[in-house]
C-alpha cells in the first residue's frame, strides 16, 4: 500500500439517505427543511440541493437494480437497510426547533456537546436520524 498522500478533497459533494416513500421524503426535505428539489424519478429517487452539497433520497430496492447494458448512466447498484444519519449545519437552532415543532416533527434530542456546540435530532418519515447542529461542532474535535 502506498504511503503517498491522496489528492486534496474539498468536501462532501453528496450524501444519501434511503427512504420508502418519496412523497413523504419530499414533504420533509422539501417543505419542512426547505431544500430545493433538483430532480425526481418516481419510485427511485428525489435529489435536493443543500448549499454546495446534494441530499440524495433513494428507494433502496430500486437502486439495487443493475443498470441496463446500454444505460447512459451506468451507476452501480447500491442501497442500505435501516436508518441512516444526516446532519445539517446551522447557527439558528432555536428557529429550527420552532419550525420543526410547528410542522409536528417531534424533537428526539436537543443538547449541547461537552465542548459547547448544540445539536437537535429528529427523524425523517423513513426513520433516518436527522441532526441540525452548530457548524462549530467539529472545530474542537
């Protein structure tokens, strides 16, 4: 194995969560969180812009299907089972707590980490753990 340092990575371009109901996912990530939908393929996925990143909501069973031999986009099969995790960075957590509660989304946890930053945890309609955290969460880690 080479010990050479890999090329620089500038950030996470996309993150995926797996859902079973695209309408419910779009209601949460679009209407509640306020992300702009980029595209949707019924029964397979809905993608949302989140700053410089993209949140991918996939129906796992559909993404496990191999692409057609002549597919224009030969993305390999993937998918996950069980709840995942996604964290949004925000300095306005009081406003997020109010917004989530106004939409009837129960807050699972709201606390400060030992080094000071605050996190709020909720569940999306598919059961994924969704965190809203102050951006400084990882600064002192």
